[in-house]
C-alpha cells in the first residue's frame, strides 16, 4: 500500500457549475506533471491539453453516476514522453453519504512495453524543488 501513496490524488467537487479542484496529489503525480497542481482547478490546469475535455467528462461521470471508474488506456494529459499508457481508478466519496463531494484517484504509469514506470528521474517541480520518486 505504501508503494501506491505517490500515485494517489484527491479531487474536490464543486457544483453549480460542476468543477474539479486538486486537493492532494502524491509525489509521483507531481513529478510526472513537472509541477505541483495542488489547489488548481482541473479545467485551468489542463486548458492547453487537447484531451482535457475527456478527462473532465470522466470526473463528471463519477459524480453523476456515483460509480467508480477504471480504465487502462493512453494518457490524456500526461506530459511525459516515456509514458505510453496509464491505469486509473476514480472512486466517489460523499461526506453526507449522498452527494459526491470528493473523488479519490489512483494513477499508474506504463512505458511502451507495458512495464510500470515506478522510478522517475529528477524533475524540477514548478514550486522550486526537485523530486525523486521511486
């Protein structure tokens, strides 16, 4: 379980309008993105990505259905050339037991041979630190 912590993401759900904000990101998520996205709205963080709309629809589906989503496919917004596939799990959370107000996610990264990208080299993060994730 400890090995998965760097791959965890917690996303806050805002309604009217429906938007999503990163609350917590594991160190591997930050390293893959090359910056810390905590506190950022997903639609703003990925405004320049062609596949961002598909990512936002995926989060919206979790909120609208109250059901988890799992997929293994090509990455939608991962800026890392070595990453050819990702496996994602998105789990709905509701503090009142009814309305989804958070989504807990797990993302795993794979190379072109399908091998996990478990050890990422140093990448400079946008907040001035360097991170090694193993």
